[in-house]
C-alpha cells in the first residue's frame, strides 16, 4: 500500500447502483450547485469509498447495498451539463 494513503482523508459517496453505472461509464459524479461546498474540501490524493444503495429501477429483491469500489482522487473537472 502507498504510504501516503495511510493518512489520507476518506469519504463515502452513496448512490443508487443505476447512478453508479452511469458515473463509471461517463467518468463524472454530479452534484447540484447547492452542494458545491462539499467538493471544496476534497483534495488530490483523498480516498473515496463508492457505496451502492438498493436499486430503484431494477426489480431484484435480493439486491442490497454495500461498498462497490474504492478510488483515489487524481484531479477535478467541472462539467456544465
């Protein structure tokens, strides 16, 4: 393990599994403008836990929630749409 990750802040981002599929496909996780301040605390090198919640549009009674991925922030970008 990289030693710089041992002291890195860890954030958990939760969302429905359908939203995560879109996020991984497009490379962006979006927040409304009113939530922009949450991004201001995040820095390159921080660790994200991606948490998937029960699906809304997939009818599967066995589907629950849990951590579906881990990532390290490598950079930032702002997308208009």
